[in-house]
């Protein structure tokens, strides 16, 4: 992986060149060229079925490439072993929560914190920040509402401290307070050196925190739309 960050020049976190990804016989991504620099917040726009979720899964090391070449955080997406290593460095917030239903909120977050060698005393502040302190921390994941599961998944993501945040509709199912917390977490993560890729239909909201946006249509990047979609991050 490049050491350019030490020289003050942003390093490339995502580099995709002509990437094709086939899901169940269908080319979900059909020749993607994309470069994302360290510290950027990038909004991925596009209609349902455009390939947004596949792009995030690809960058998380959870989908393989069937054409072209790609690197994420210096890991070769064409190498299965390197994709597995990438999963430890990238954090995906997907529609599926990946919570253990038989564990409480506290146990879920503590498990992932321990798995990522995070100090146990960091768990309580994260739960409090996401409104999961008090009685909710002892509730099993299977009994949580959709919004509460989303908050618990966010808590897990924060405790994992990934270098690359991949957020698929992160505001979905959250009330206004929860949505504000998501925005604050994104800004906080970037302040500590993370890079963030957000797929969302809530374009106006995400545009307030994003540096730029790219548009996917039919598994391809709409280069004209993407070029005109640089946005200014709110201060």
C-alpha cells in the first residue's frame, strides 16, 4: 500500500478499472472505473437495481470481480485471500444487520469490539452516543425494532474502527435524531482518517456531508452525471 499519505498527498483508497461483477449470472457491475482518495466522503446515487449495493459489497471484499482489476486499501480484489484480509479493514453497514439475534445489544457490540482488539471501555460511550444505553443494552437483537437494530449495527461499525466506511442507506429506519447521529459519526470518522462511501436515495441529506457524488445506472458509472455532481461538504 502506498505511503503517500505521509507526504501530505492523499493516498488512493479505492481504485477500480473496468471492473465487472456478475451476481447470479447477471452483470451487476459492467465496467466500473472509480478512484476514491483517502478522507473523501463520496455519495453513490442511482435508481434501484443500478448496482449500488454490489459496489459497496465489492469494496468490502464480499463480492468478487469477474473482469477488470481493482484495489481497495491496497488489497487486490482479484485475490480471494486478500479480499478476506480487506474485510478486517472495511466496515459495511448493509440492509442485513449481521447482528447475532441470540445476543443482547451489549453482547453484540462487545463481541465485535473484542474481535477487533478494541478496549472494552470504549463500548459504553458508543452505546450512549447511539441511544442504546439503559434497558436497551440488555435486549436481545431479535427483539429490537428496525430502527434499534440499525443503531446497534452502527454501534458495531463504530467499535470496529474501519479505515473504510461503506454505508448502504444509513439513514433508513432512523428517526430525525438517529439520522443526525449518523451524519455526526461520518464527520467524526473522516476526522480520524477514515474514508466513507455512502449509497443513498436521500440525496439532499447526504449531500450536506459528502465531498462529491457518483451516479450508477445499469451497473455503469454515468460519467457525465458524476462529473457534474461535486458537492461542497457542509461546515
